[in-house]
């Protein structure tokens, strides 16, 4: 709203306030319809039902949630839902979540997710989708789970990996950096270790507080933001949806939290390219699938430098691309700006590495289009040229310049770039 509100702004603000009073809120928080297709210990795999009058086809997408965060991170609200975007676009969409973590789960370590939960989910999704390879999309710790699972089991039917806001070098995280000298002083079973062991993990209030601390400035200025946006129903609906997301955060299992604390926060092991999972080392260099890495321009939990550190570690990947998009840790995934930024890049990437639907049941893998491949068509005769044009008209090949090098999608981040092996 303007400092001196216009009449139409006052009318819109009054309407929004009345709607909140009468109906309890502005956000459409209905979840996208889904069906459970597989379950196990802290593992629930869901298939989202196709949209009405939309035929789901192509390689499936599996959304991987992080620990402690509710699965609604991918289905925040209607209009700002990654799930809704994929489903309405005709992409077979799946999600793996972990249910409620309790004290009885305190002995589960990270290997449970890396060796059992994520690999099983990938295989179940592939089987449910008719044996097609799976595009795995992980946010935050879910992205790290996805990468470690792909590195630990290179035979998984993974078409591509998309990693969103996953910090690899924690020394680059401002929230952690000031605490590192203190962490180095706590040898053995220090205060932190004794605390999380006694509690069976990181309790829900602590997890929620840590997430809110990452955007402390927004938390403090929230009343002012609401007052100045009373006429913006979409803005108010987004705040409402984020508040619901934060309220539903859950606990970390004790052993998993201990491993995250000692190996990631304190030891910064993943920054070197490998980490101990279970009884063996898992190296990111063993990932074979193409990887797309996203960093949020204003992300306080996973700053650009902390995320970009993974790029040189993915030396075995078929292709690696890095993108900086607007938004904080949650906003880059499902904020209002993500609809035209992060989601657009995801669509292009998944299309680039997807197979095609063959009427005989054969699902060939499509190689990414390059300019070099277009050269032979120029030397061919007129008949071949015509055939090539007809083929392109049926299914345009994705441009390698559309991701990571498009000047119209820079968002003020000159470091965003594409890296090809």
C-alpha cells in the first residue's frame, strides 16, 4: 500500500481483513490429492493423482523432503505448490516423506535415509511409473540425501538430480561460522552431545526456533510488512502458508542429529567430497547422473558460497549446472517468485534429460541437444533438411543456452553459470 492509500487499496485491504475474520485466512491450503504406494520405517511414498483433463506422461519426478521439515514444503498452498505445478503440467509426480519422528527413532542414523529410504523410494517410483528413470528433486537436507543415495548406489534408475538449497561447505554459512571455534573446543562427549542424547535428538521447538532465526530480520519486520501489504491478498496468503509450514516442523532423530552435528557442522566432512555413511565412505564423485544445483540469492541457511562448493566435487556426473535464483531458503523453492524462476529452470532441466513416449513401449533416453549435433543437418540434401525441420516441429530440442547462460534470467547474480564436462 502507498503511504497515503488510494481508494482501491483501502477497499482491497478491507476485503482481505474481512475474509480473514470470516474464513480464518486467505490462503488455499488444500493439499493436492495423493495415494500411498509404499511405506516402511519413517518412509511414506506418495503418488499425486493426475489433474483433471491432463494426461500424465513422461519420466516421473520424485520430491525428497529434508528431515524435520514437513512435506508441505513442496505443496505449500494452491498457486505456490511445486506439486501442483508438476501435476498440472502433466508430469507424473511422487513424494517421499518420513512421518512423525519420535523418541523410539533415536537410534536411526543418516544411513537409514541414504541406504534405505531414498533408494527404496526411487525404485518404487520407477516401478510404479512403468520402469521409467526418475528425476529426483531434493530440497535442503533432502538434496544431500539424494546426492549421497545416488553416489552410494550408482545403479539406481535416476534420470537426473536437482539439488535445491543444500549447503555442502558449512564454513560458508554465517549462522554456523561464529560458532565453529566453540565447536572445536568441545571434544568428546561435550555439552551438545550430552544434550541431544538425553533428549533423543533435536526437539521440535529447537528446530522451529533455528529456522526462524535464519530469517530473523523478516520475523522482526513482519508486522510492518503485513500493515503495508494489507491490500495484497497473494502476499498475505503466502505469509499464512509459511506460518503453517513453520508450525509443523518436527524433530531430528538423536543419532542422525549427532551425525549431522559431528560430521557436517563440526567436521565439515562433505566439503572434502565424501562422508562416512554407516560403515563406509560415500563420495560425491561417484554420482553419474546429471546434476542441477540451485542456490538462493538471499538464503541464510544455505548461502550461495556454501551451495556452490559442491560443483567441483561432482567430477563423475554426466553434466553439472549451477543456478542462482531469487529467494531465501524456503522462498527459492516455493515462494511467489519461484513460479517464474526455479520452476521454469526445473522444467527445462527435466525435459532435457527425459526420455520420449514410444508407442511400442520403448523408452529411449534423450541426449541433451548441442549445436554440434545440428551441423550434419546443414550438409545433408534438401530432403533430409525437410525431415529434420518436421522432427523439430514435433518436439523442439531444449537449448543448452537456456539454463545457466540466459541474460534474461540473471536476477542480479553474475556468478550463475552452467558447467559442462
